C-alpha cells in the first residue's frame, strides 16, 4: 500500500489525475475482492483524483459530483489505519486542489 500511495501522491503533485486514479484503482479492486476495511477509502480517493481530471476536461458538474463522493468516504480516514500519514498527505493535496479549483463556484453537488 505504501508504494501505491506514494505513486498516487506523486501523480497528484504532477497533476496527472487520470494516472493517480489508475494507480489507486488496481489496489481498490484487490481490496474489494477481500472486503478489506480500506476499500471505501480507496474508492473515495479514486473519485477525488478523477474529479480534477473531469475539471481539466471542462466537466465541472461531474467533478463536483465526484468530489462529493470523495467527501462521503473521507470519514474512513482515521488514525491507526494502514499508512495513515500517506493517506493524510494525499488528502491534503486533494483539499488544496479543491480550494484552488472547485470552491469558487456554489453547487448543489459540492459538499462543504
């Protein structure tokens, strides 16, 4: 999980959001099959990264919907989980992107 989160974070830093999605999706599929406790959190992070790819493509409404999914699963980010510090770092990057790119417009989809 550590290497996956590191790659996810690097992709976010380089604004390669589709690649960040892909990196996390592989692990999500593995975790989903075994009903791992982090499955929903990974799904949230996938949606968080994808929101910014959609925004890049001019699909603000879709981006805002996916951001809401990200925030829906964010409560699973709790101390004691595997690689907590890296999950927090990834969340910090996503939250900074939200403040810069999504917060400027009110939306029925955007959870604040």
